[in-house]
C-alpha cells in the first residue's frame, strides 16, 4: 500500500487531441445510451417522428396540390366560338392557320356535333338535348396559348370569323376559393404542428437532462467544462433527430402508399393521370439532416439552460 | 513560499438566514496536511465548499495561491476545480459508470490519453484495496468501498490541494488508518491536504495541525506539537 | 434528551379515513408540484394539447364536411322533363297536382326560358346559347322527395306527360370520390395523430417518473403500498390531461376563428350560408373529461410498469 | 417468548458472483439490542437488507417472529416493511419534502392523523437536536443533520425491530453517544434494535451483544459480559 501513485505527468490543460477524442467518445457513448434503453428510445423517437411527419406530410400535400393546380392552370384554354354561318371547311382551315402561329401552342377543333356531345356530358341533360330538333351550336376552336393569355385573347377577337372568345371565369373563381381555403387551413395546421414539433424536441431533451441532473452536477464539481458536459447531450439530441427524421420519412411513405389508390381513382374520374409524388432523394436527405440539426439545437438550448441554472455560485 | 490557501475573515450565511461560518481566518502552507474538526453542523463542509467553489462567501476573501476565488467566474470555475481534488461526504459517484471510469474522470477532464489514464487508475485501485472491483458499478459496492472510490477519484490526478470531507465515515478503523497514511504521503508529491473529520481518535493519532470549528467560528488552531496536551 | 417518544399509539394498519385523506392530499400535492414548475408544466401541457387538438380538429372538420354534404344530399332533387308538346298551363297544373302528393316535399316549375337561363350559367356558354334560334328546352318540374327517392322516381315515370325523370348521377359520383378520398386521408391522419397523442402522454409521464425514481424507491423501502405510490402520479396525469384538454379546446377555438372568414367566402361562392360549427358545451365537457381520463390512464400504465420493474426481490 | 428475528444458514450471493454472506445463523430476542461489526465489505449492510427485504437470500431462511420472509411477496412486502424501522447508510431522504414531512412519512403510511403525526414528529425532532430545522429541506442540512433525520424517521413509528446501518458515521462522538443512548432506550418500548457499525470504541462502550462478520461469515458472537475480555 505504499508505492507512489504518480507515473505519467498529468497535464494542466487538455492537449488538443483530447477534444477530438471526447467528441468521438460522445458520439459512441450517446448512441450506446440510446440502445441500452431501446423502449424508451423508441417512444421518444416515435413522438418526435410523428411531430415531424405531420408538417412534412402537409408540405407534401400542398406541393402536390400546387402541382395539380399548375397542371390545370397550364391547360387552361381559350375557346373561340365561330360565327354561326362559318362553313365546316373554313373552320378546319382556320384551325390549321392558328396552329402555325408562334403565340399558340395548339388548336383543337370541335365541331357542333362534338360540342353537343360535350354539353350533354357536362350538363347531365342528355336526353333533354336529344330532344333538340337541330344542332344549334357553332364550331369551336379550343386554343392553348403559348405566351401571354390575355394578349392572345385580344388578338383572336379581331378574327373576322370569331363571334366570341371566352375564358371560364366562374370555374377559376371557384378553384381559387378552394385554394385560398386550403392555404389558410395549411397555415393554421402548420403553426400548430410546428409548435408541436418544437415542444416535443425541447421537452424530450429537457426531461432526459432532468433525470440526469445529479450526474451533470457531479461532472461540474469535478471541473468539467460546459462544452464537455453539453457534448454527449448534443449528440444524443442529434441521434434522436436522425432517427426521428428517418422514421418520419417512413411514416410518410406508408401514408403515401395508403393514399395512392383512392387518389388515382379520383384523378381518373377527372380523366387525369395525376400521381402522388413523394420526396426526391435529395429532399429526403435534407429532411433527415434538418431533423438531426433540430435535435442538436434543441438539446443545445436545453442543456445551455441547465448549465445557466446550476451555477448557483454566480451571484 | 506563499500559502496554498488563505481564508481572510470569511463569513458565510445561507439563504435561509443560517450563519454557517463567521469571521474565519487561517492559511495553509504548501505541502502541509491539516484537519478541521467540530460538532455536527459546525460548518466544516461549508468551509470546504468555499474552496472548490460550490458556495461563495458573503464576506471576506478566499485565496488559492495568488488567485482570489471571488474573481473566478464563468468558465474559469471549471479550470480551478481541476486543481482541487475533493472527497465528498456523500461520495457523489456516477451511478451508471464503472468504478474504473469514475476514477478516470478527472484524468479524462484533463485530456489524458485513455491508456495512460487506465494504467494510473489501476495503480490507485490497487493501493486502495479495490483492485478486483474496477468493473463494478458504484451501486454494487458496499458503502466503504464507495467511499474509497471517491477517495481514489480525488487523488488520482495529483491536485495541488486535496480537500476531503469525512473521508473515513464509512471505513473500519484499520482502513481508516491506511487512508490517513495515504493522505499523509501526498504532501511529498506537492499536494496539500485538508481533511474534515469527527474521528477525534484518528485526528489525534495523526499528529497534524487541527482547526476546531464551533458554531461557525474558528475556536482553536492547534499545532501538532500541542496536540498531546489536549 | 430522555423523554419517551411515544404518545399516540401507532396503528398497525391504516384507518379507513386515511385512504381518503391521502387521495385529497394527492390531488392538492400533485397540483402544487405542477404549479411550482410552471414552465416545464406549460411545456408538457402544450405538447399534450397539440397532440389532442389535432385529432379533435380533424374530427370537427369531418363532422362539418358531413353536415355540409348532408345539406347537399337532402336537397338532392328529381327533375321531370315534360314532353315537348306539353302546354304551359298543363305544366303549371301538373306542378300544383304533384305538390299536393304526400310523398313529395315540394315542386318547382322551371319553364323552358328559365331552363335556358340556368343552362347558360351552368355551362358557361352564355353567348353561344344566345345564338340558338328558338328555345329547344322542355318544361322541367323539380321535385323534392318527402320519402323514398327511388320509389317516387318510379311512380313519376308513369305520368303521361313525363318524357324523362332524371337523377344527377355524374355529379354524385364526383362528390363521392372526394368524400372517399377525404375519408381515407382522415383515417391516415387520425392513425398518426392518435399514435402521437398516446406516445406523448405516455412519454411525458414516463420521463416524469424516471426523474423521481429515487423518491419512489425510498417510498417503497418505507413500506408504501403500490396504491400509495401510484396515487400522486395518477392525479398528476389527470391534471395534465385536464389542462391539456382545456388548452386543446382553446387552440381549436383559435383555429376556428382563423378559418371562419375564408370559409364563409367559399360558402358564399356556392350561394350557401354554411358556417363552421365547433363543439357543443356538452361535447367540450366530454373532451376535457376524456383528456383527464386519458392522462390518468397513461400515468397509471407507466406507474404500473415502474412498480413491476422495481421489485427486484420478486425473483 | 419466541425470537423476534432468526437467521438460519443464510447465504447471499450477488448476481455478479460475489458471495456477501455465507451460512449465517443467529437469533435476536424480543427487546434485545445488539451490534454487527466487521471490516468494510464484510456483509453488514447485506445482512440488514435481507431483513427489510431489499434483497433475498439465495439459501437459508430469515424468520421475523413467526413470519418466514421467503414467503412474503407482492403487497405484503410493504406491510412487512412498516414493521421494521430502517436507518439507511446513505440516509435516503426525500429531497423535495421538508425534514418534518420526511419524518412523518412512516406515520402517514400507517394512516395516522396529520395532527397526531405532527405532534409526534416534533417530539422526535426535539429529542435529536433538530427542533429548529423542521421546515428545512434535506439539502439544506449538514451530513450529520441528515443522518439524524434518517434516524428520526426510523424510530418515529415505534417499529417492532429497528435496523440501523452505520447510524453514527457522520456524527461527532458526543452526538453518537446520545444516539446510542436513544437506541438503548428503545427496547423498553418493545423495539428490538440491530445496529451495524465500525465504531469499535462506541460498540465496546455500549456493553451489548456483538456479532462480528468477516468476509461474509459470522466469525464471532460475543455476549455483553465477555466484551471486556476482547
Ligand atoms: N448489489 C451488489 N452487487 C454486487 N455486489 C455487491 C452488491 N452489494 C454489495 N456487494 C458486495 O458485497 C460485499 C458486502 O457488501 P456490504 O454492503 O454488505 O458490506 P458492508 O459490510 O456493509 O461494508 P461497509 O462497511 O463498507 O458498508 C461487498 O464486497 C460488496 O462489494
Ligand atoms: N444549503 C444550505 N442551506 C441552509 N443551511 C445550510 C445549507 N447547508 C448547510 N447549512 C447549515 O449550515 C450549518 C453548517 O453546515 P455544514 O454542512 O458546514 O456542517 P458540518 O460541520 O459539515 O456538519 P456535519 O459534520 O454534520 O457534516 C448546518 O447547521 C446546516 O444546517
Ligand atoms: Mg459536513
Ligand atoms: Mg454497509
């Protein structure tokens, strides 16, 4: 019991490599801590993932709706109703002429017979229309603009054969109403959900720290720097965030799969081949990275708060 | 050589209004070992807490070498604490790290390489009769074994000053004497030692300087040569 | 220092009143514990409230949509197209006759002129229709059924004046598509959110207990029964639930206020006076009570788990 | 009268493989007070833990009166613990309840009325020299004061058996003697007392029966009248 203790000299300050060592150690140790309590880790990650999945899912839905609306917008067309007395041949000729113009993307010619067919479908008055003696409808040219819509409309109105050039204003107003409403709902939900995600991350790390208060106090008493104490929690938060981000993507993928079928049905009833689009690999990576950073920042904020609180000697 | 530690008219009153120390003045020379005794609640632990900055005095100054501890704030608190080894009265071990890792902590905090630290920890464990228990968790030790782990952690990094609060309260007389011998050997390595203890028998046997606290006041400062007379 | 300690005799077992005493004490003590840490309590309650508000909000939205769809459904009508040669007077007479039938709620007579006007609006082909030489449309009687719709349609088909009795099948199919899609979305979200609410409640109480592990261990060592240990946590969970339920109602009220205006605009564009409906007082009470019970149950489950875990002597 | 407590060839091996008690047999009569001593790690705390069911023996039987503790399971563990007062080596006070509420706990657990409990707690506090500290939190007490709170909590409900693990480790000699006098007075009220302690001076002075543990084995069982000879 009387050999001397001393062997290697203890340095007064950390050598530079020690800092890196402790980072590496913290990465592994914090992961180990998570894996040693798999159930409680799963619970925490689950809560965070749900909180993340909801605003992300909302974002996806909005992006898809916008894309869908964009499709519809892009295919919005001008209808030229030709004068009643325009001959079938002249109508076809005019369609071909217009098709060659630079400011026109495409022209579809709908004869009175086709127009009646369409009216029948849109109004649902099939048999009533059958009772019409003769077809009262004019030729219609449906023009897809290549450039500015309003300018084109003005120029088309000068055609001698044109009786009327028309936009579908009522339809547009209604879609805008829905989009405005959807946008408002989205904002309210995003506010709630953003708040939720923030609260969950903060609360989880806070309670985690609270249950290790004593341990942190001992480290402080032994002369651990704030950085040393904070480090394992930062990595803990980052691991939580990483796992939660990945799980959130998984949840969204499952949700997407569940929605794919009814959405395809719905789109088909509009004659559209629209399909739900998920995240690109780059976006998915950004989500996971963002969640990791979020976990890191949340842990940092809460640990900082703890460190400030437990310096009773700073009066 | 200047004193390692100096108390100048130190007063400490806890927030509740309880006065734990009143006008305490003394100084500790480099390489000195001394005891603080006094009844339960006399202020021994409070005195030690002022040295490792768990508490701050309300009046007076505590000097550690040239350093006025009143002026040590923020990040420098941690640096100061690394120069003082502390045996806590309630052990304060990290429950989820092994005995070995607990003892290695002060070395890790100073940035020592793991291999060097491990060798040093093993040597201290041997010396305290805990050689076989390095991989146990603190909760798997008896109270006396835990106390020895706390002692090992305090001495492992060869601090400039060791403050030990009732380090033998859970040890049998033989072990207590061995620990005291260990402490007595530290000044040779340049570590000053300040031990708070109730164990008057032990204190007398060691023949070191003794500070006696009574209700927060320094009632006596007995030199080793006067100890036999008491 | 040598007076005897004993005074009142210590009973071996609890007297009956003690049980009630401890309940009362637990109610107050758990509330005190919450109020002493207002920030962390606010955080926890906030997380729980958001988790509760989301499924509840979804439920409200669905209830409103169903109500709206119900309105539309109820006003779904049968159109009788009269034979082309039916005189104006006979059409009006028939409308009056039908109006007196028990299985008919009401009859609206739309003359060919009115029909043309409506067609103009619905199809957006205003000016094209202006070009029709004469009005080709028949008289239409729009009948609101009082009883079974299909039976009535069959009986109306036997009228000698009826050329055609019609339901609006295409329109219905499209609404059904939307409702099916909405229902699917709702289920996916409800599953996610229900999971979230459950995880949050459980996790919060779990971490709360974890940070008081030591205290509970001491109570067990002193001979506290499982009930005694569990009780304060049950009330803690109940208080959390109560506060979270109330806060969730508040959040929904705010969300409702934010949505009221755009929704009214939208409804107006459909010519409907539809207004968002929140919870009735009775439903609100049920929500708060449910949240309280949820908190109680969550706390009970987690405390039970802890109690089972910390009986190492049961080997 | 049957013995209050009986150990029959008790063995205790901890999960790690460490054998803490080996073939320990003894019995304690009603109204008897006795000590357990032994080096650090000898198994004293383990022995006491078997009595209040913090641990279970691997072999042998522990009998509390007529009750075989092996058969006490589930909800009856709590009922058993209410009949044994325990002073823990590490105090185990509830950090967020006042001294008064800590001491009142065993009475509350037994369903005593608050008023009656408060009166009794105050009387115990006075007796232990803590009269003025009833409203403090445990963290605001010195270690010796905390230890006395732990003692107060163990004796307040007049248990059939009091087991105290190193109850004077943080107390100065005067206080330690007073506590021992208090313990010695308990058998008059029908409480048997079993104290684990290293403090050989104190143990000898009390002139009570002493069990000596050595590496988990009962090395000696010394009657009071033989104590002077040691
Ligand atoms: N939970 C445990 N797991 C493994 N080993 C244990 C555990 N608890 C105690 N031990 C070991 O059992 C032995 C006896 O421990 P015990 O606490 O009974 O000793 P003791 O006589 O009370 O010592 P002290 O005087 O230091 O308190 C010790 O060597 C200890 O390391
Ligand atoms: N945080 C605190 N708040 C209020 N009073 C305190 C606090 N800490 C200690 N005290 C009081 O200060 C006095 C001195 O306490 P201290 O811990 O220094 O005594 P001690 O000499 O170490 O006693 P012991 O030998 O019992 O450990 C005691 O009366 C104690 O009640
Ligand atoms: Mg002390
Ligand atoms: Mg022990």
